[in-house]
C-alpha cells in the first residue's frame, strides 16, 4: 500500500466518489469517521464499529494528551494497538478542544497555554507540540494546528486568526516532516480558515497550497452558524482547494448536512452525533430522528428503523430498547449507538453508489423529502 494516494473513480456534479489508499487500509469516500474521543468509540467495540462500515476513526489529541497521555500510549505501542483498531486513525490537532474546553487559555504567536479541564495542570500547545503528540499516538492522518475564533468575530479578528493559522500550518508541516519515520507512512492535512468570508477563504486556500498538504479541511464551520450559512461557504470553499486532494469538513454533522455537503464536493466527515445521540435516546431513521424514550414506543414491536439492516434492527424491538433506555441499562446505549453508526455508514454507502450511478441529485432530493417528512 502507498503512504497516501487519493483516487477519484467517479464524479456527479461537484460530488466525488473516491478511495484513499494508506498503509493501514483503504478509505472509501465520501467517508464518515466515527469519533473515538478517549481511545474508544463510546459503547461500541472496534469490531462492531468496523462491521457498521467504518474505514477510519477519529481520535482526539486534547483528551488523549491529558489522559492517558500520548507518551504512555506510545510506550504501550501506539493508539491502534492500545484500542484494538488496526485500520487508519485521523487525529485532530487538539486546537478546538484546547480553545473550547480548557481553562485559563493564553494565546500567543508561540501557541496556546492552558490549564487541563481534568485537574488544572498547566500545558502548552503549539504546532510543534501538536505534531509531536499526534506522532506519539501513531496517527495515520495528522491535522495541522490552527487558531479558532468565533464566526461572529469582526473581519479584522478573522483575518488575523487566519493569517496566524497559515503561519502555524507552515510550522505544522515542518514539525510533521521532522518525524521522518512517522512522516514516511502518515499524511498531513492543512485546514482552511476564513470564517464566512470568501476572500479570506481564498487567501487561506492559496497559502495552504503553497505549503503543500495531502488533504485539506474546511475549518471553522459547524460551530453554530447554521446550515444555510455553512452551505453558503461550501458553495465556493471546496472549489478553492486543490481538487486532486481529499476535502474534509470537520465536525459535520446531521444527516441532511452531510448529504448537502457531499453535493458540494466534500469527501470526509466526522461527528459525535450518532454516538452521543445513541446515549441520549435519539435514534436516526430514514424518516427522521426518533426519541426512543417516548411513551408511544413502549409496546412498539417494530425495529428502530424498518429500512435498517443492522444487527440491532434484525433482533430487538423499539419496545425493548425503550425499556432499556428508560431503565438506564448500559445495553440500551450500546444498541442505540450501534444502530446509529450503521445508519450513518449506510447513508455514506448509498451516497457513494448514487455518485457512481450518476443519480446523486435524485437520491438527495428523495432523502430530504423522506427525512424531513416526519419529526418525532
Ligand atoms: Zn438498525
């Protein structure tokens, strides 16, 4: 297997059906990456995550650096061996969590000083430290370290954050390349910033292309700006990035967000929604999400989603899972999460087939009509 090779097999409008070949396996795109924050996709064993159709997982640098620490994971043979997942793993840079979860943050050109949300211990995160942590974890796709500011900030604040992010992208590239053994088998993605401003987005895309990355993320979206504003950016942002490289929309999203983003040329996604929702009683179905805690499911003998082929839907009823979730049984969270992961991966498989067969628009319109037809 090559280090990193992206092949586009078919296009339909702006959408692309591709494959990323890496040493730990192939990633079919458009791809959805389940989030394994603390070296676990919560409530699901790795083999069951794989059975749902996932080719790649996401790990969170910020959480792992604090507990159990990247150095300990490295001593134990790396994140893949530690958690029992031998396929590709993408790690984020830690920047988003450092700037949103931790306390007493102080930003400078060097990086971000912060206090752990767990025990108040002091740490410094910089492009170089982020690259070191992701290398210690043994990440397959490493994300550049960037600076985030709210989309509601002034244009001047946005511009300065984007420009600093591009300087940090260059330092991330150098830091990644200095780990020669790791760099020989892993990939590095740059992150486009610029909030909702087309000119800033273009400048960011050009700066990243000048540095050169294996793939590009559209960053700074899905942070509360709403679907209309996000799609507004996605109408032009993917086209500003190198079309020969994969495009990754970080932190997205709801099923209809994903369908719309694929139509606009996005190849990769991650989101906590299927797993987090599974633990709070929300099940995804092709006719819209349902809250399994609702009393109307107490004696419903049908599956969570009649359109689903997952092991949960072929065995257990809405009534049983309603009982488990209401009773606070651990199995309730496990079954709900497994079903939701299957829902997301089946949607991705259907999107890939629709692109191959040049009928994405019809598929997307049909999906939206059915998905919004009924809300619980
Ligand atoms: Zn199911």
